[in-house]
C-alpha cells in the first residue's frame, strides 16, 4: 500500500472550533501521524497566538491550513466524508466504530480525497453538518465520560488511520546476534559442571534442575554476548575462594 | 473477557511531568477510555489549578491520584511495567509497536496489575526508568515529527488498550426494519412501470436499466419505510402534469 499517498489524501476538517488552542493541538496531533491537510470551517479565532503555541513543531500545518465558510466548501472534491461523533444518533447514518471504519476509510483514500470531520467542542456536529457526511464514525469510549478533547479525538483518529495504513514501521529491533546451539550447549555443560562442583546439583539426585535451567534460558533466547558473560561469571564462581 | 476488571488493573504512571496541564489532560484522556488509577512520580507541581482546569470532568482521577518519589514505588505490586518511548533504544528491551503489545498487555492485566509508564515531556524515560520496565512500547509515528504531546500519548495508549479489551461496545445501530423481498420486488415492478410510462425506459431497448437500479438499491439495503416513501414518490411522478 502506498501509505504516504494514502495519508496525503486524508483531510482533517474542524468545523466551528471555539478554542484556538485546540486547533494548534490538533495540528500537532495530525503531524505526528503523518497528516498535513488541515481545513477549518468558520473558526472563532484563526490565526491565533495560542494555536501557534500549542502546535509546537507543526506550525507549518497552521500556515497551510485553509479556512472556509461552510462545511460543503471545506469538503471540496472529497469522495468520502466521515463525521466523528461521541454518540450514535437516532436519525442519520448508522455509526461505525473507528476500528471497523478505518480499513474502509484507508481503501477509499487510496482512490480519492477523504475528509474526517470534527464538530464544535461543545456541540459536536449539527445534523446539517452530518448530512454532508456519508458515514458517522464513533470512538468507543467510557459511557460515564465520553468527552474526548477535540485534539485528543483527532489524535486517536489519525493514529488509527495511520496504523491501519501501516504508514510507519515501528523502529527496528536492536541488532542481536543469537548464540548458536553449539555455544548454548557448551554453556549448559559449563553450568552443570559448576553447579555440581559447588554442591548445588547432586548428580545422584538431579531434581530436574538442568531441565528447568534449559527451559528458562530457552524462553530468554540467549545472545552470543550473553553466553560469553554468563560463562565468565561461572568461571569466576568456580575459582577457589580465598 | 472481563473488560472493566482488566482496565481497573491498569495503572498510568507519569514520571516527572513538568507541566501540570498535561497531568490534567492525561487524567481526562484516561477517564474517557475507562481508566482511573493515575500515579505520579515527582511531579514538578501537583496539585495545581491548571491540572484541575484541563482535567475537565475527570477531577476525581486527580483527587485520587497518588504521588511517589521513585518509579519503583509507583509501580508497586505491578506484574508488568511497560515503558512508552517515541524511539527505539540501542540498549534495553526491543521495542514493540503499541498495536502488537496491546493483546499481550490486556492478557497480563487480566492476571495482575499492569503499569503503563510515560516519561518527562522533554526527556522521555531515562535509562534508569526503563530498567524498571519489562517492555518498551512504541506508538509508531511520523519519523519527521514523532513528538506526541504527553496527554496525546496517554490517550492513544488508553484507546488501544480499551479497544483491544473490547471495553466499550460501539453504540447500537439505530433500529431498522428492513423491507421484505416481496416489498422490494413490488417496488421494482412499480419503478419499472413508472419509468416505462414516463418514456425513460423503452421496453424495446431496456439498456439494462432495471438491472442497474436493482444493483444500486441492493447496495443501499432498503428499509420498509423507505420503500413506502419511494413508492409514494413514484405515484406522484405518475400523476398527469397539470
């Protein structure tokens, strides 16, 4: 999947945001997940110093943000508009949980522009705004307190879409050089010798001690370097005490 | 899965947070996803009016938050501590992407207390703090700007864990009464009659028009009420114009 192209096709639309700080925080949330197309419908105050402050390293998104008078204009040539709501609605579209909606949304974004639409902090999306959307997405939340902050909702939505699009691979595992079976077996032989010599393991009554040791170290998956220092430690233990 | 029990077993630990506002926002993020056990290690300022303001409806979490001097004390009797980092580390544990870590984490939380550990806003987790954790979790992010706000990271982590635990069912679909096949067929017959009468459909050259109509309405999945008003509309079209 062409993940960067897919993310570039996703617009985040904030309709009638009241608090400029939320615009800045939303821009930061978007950028951390690789989105850049921010659109504002009739913001109460924009540009605004508080938005700039909270955008942190995502000032460029604010500088390129486009302001529209109506949601219809902001959607532009989108082929799919998804409204976000914290609750289902009696009328309108059946709500889809974000996790179920994300794969469909990513598929749509690979074909054309898609808009994720977030309403006002206090009132959410109006019925008129929802009528401009084809889907209603819901972030499942605590029914006793489902009030995600606007930028937090944008963060979760962008995270889910970016993760579904596999946009960013997690950091690579640190370089590991696993020990060979031969090295591990030499370690176990050394360990057994040392345990016998110390009196901890009685060859006449082994109590499955070596079996337990093998199971433990198998779970850990020994590295070559670790075998080396474990054997160094055993050698130190084997030295006669003064 | 006993989701509420699982979430109750998850502690969110903020280590050395600098900005009290972030503590409040993190509490709000936690509560929206059903978490309540907030622990703070050496916060710069707590309690704090700014934390209260940003907690919004999650003031109770701040009131019950516990403050510790060291991370070890905050972890308490946790059986698993997961450190969050925006980057992999050379030493320490191999990082796991949050989505892959979540099922393991939920499984662990069904057995005993689990801690999700977040470091200072600027410096993240120190190596000493990471050494207290068994795993390192990473929220995959834009490599050009991976700087999630602290509360945003808490929101995403809590969302992922709650969703994986299926803690909250999405809102139920609005009540729908689908039309019966009989009703739908009667509608198609009506539609065909009206199209022929209007001259739009020429029975001698049908151009697969009815087939296309059937495909369209099959996708939509007609409800009984919709069939009723569609047929009402057809009846209105059929009336001779004045």
